[in-house]
C-alpha cells in the first residue's frame, strides 16, 4: 500500500557474519517513510539512555525505546529496546516479529548510531530522487 511519501518503502537489513564456526545470516525489515523515521529516532535515543544507565549504575536493565511497526502481540511487530548490562554498559536490541517468527539483534551504541545515519542517508536520498506526483500530468493517465 503506497504511503503519502510517494509510495516509498525502506528496507533495513542486518547482516550477521559467520564467525567461530557459527553460520552467518541476515534479516530485512520493510518500513514506510514514517516508520523509517521513527526507527531512526529510536536508535538515536540510545546514547542518552546509555549515559543515564552509566551515571546511575542501573546494572542489568531493559526498557523499550519504542515501537516502529505494530505493537506487542500483533502479527508484525518491530521494536527498539535499550539494554544495560551488569557493568552499566548500554546497547540496543532490535526485535522484529513477523508471522510468529521472532528475530532479535543486539547492537552496540556506536553501531546503532551508524545504522541510523545510514538509514537516514538512504531515506533522504530516495526521497530526493523520487519525483512527487504532478496533478496536471496525472490527468493524462486515466
């Protein structure tokens, strides 16, 4: 279903390299422009939350930063969570449930910010390169 931003969808991919004998893999998530912007904004909250965790020595702790797609219990749910380890070090957990299949990926704060920057760059580039609908030209196509 096309969205109001010219029908654009962003596909965010996570690649997990093979290492230590474990098989690698990957995962992709499709988002509308608005969902992609929310995804980026949630990832960018992580450094602030990591500082709070470190300053307050919260230890083991996890809290949702926010939902991107759906809500818990929906057929599709994409959420960003903040996680603090026993040493008060923060990270991000990207959780995507689609059709009952759950995928979760832990990402450090700096990689999360890099992911957000890459996603924003590609989104803005796609928006700039996709022409908006022209009402006069549209009348030609019935």
